[in-house]
C-alpha cells in the first residue's frame, strides 16, 4: 500500500516537472521570436520608393547632434496620419514622423508603425 502512494507521488512530480519544462521552453521561444521595438522621432529627409525605404533625421538624445537612420517600410507597416491610414506613397519629404521599428538582422531596420505628426496632406 505504501509503495503505491510513493509511486503516485513520483509520477505526479515527474509529470509536473515535464509540464513546467515545456511551458518554460514555449515561453522562451515566444519572447525570442518577438523583435525588440525601438522608436525614433524626426523628419523624413529621403524616400526611396524602389527600396521602400525612408531616411529619418533626428536629434541624437545622447550627443544632441543630428543623426540619420534608414528604415525599410514593409507593406505590413501601419502608416497613420492622425486618424487616417495612409500608404507608403502618401509620405512626403520633410514630414515629421515617429517611427516604431525593429532590427531584422541582415535585412536591416524595418518599420512596424509610422505616425505622421502633421495634418493630413492635402
């Protein structure tokens, strides 16, 4: 009788460890797949419609000097001008923007969301 109780406890312990292990692995994979998002605010100084890329000039918060960053704008990127959804082709040079982007490794920096900070272009 005593052996059955010990056997059940060992079985429950083994199953619990097994479940916890796979939950930890699944959580680790989900966070590893989520890209780290960064944000930059500045002005669009160049638009390359062939590469679907914008160059944003911004003031570096550490040095205070003007810096530039090239960001690819994939089709899935959300582009908003106020409450209006826009397309890549609606953006214009010198538009003030806030871009949320991530590093896609060898593919470069990619925009997830672009918020234009001026009234709807007319």
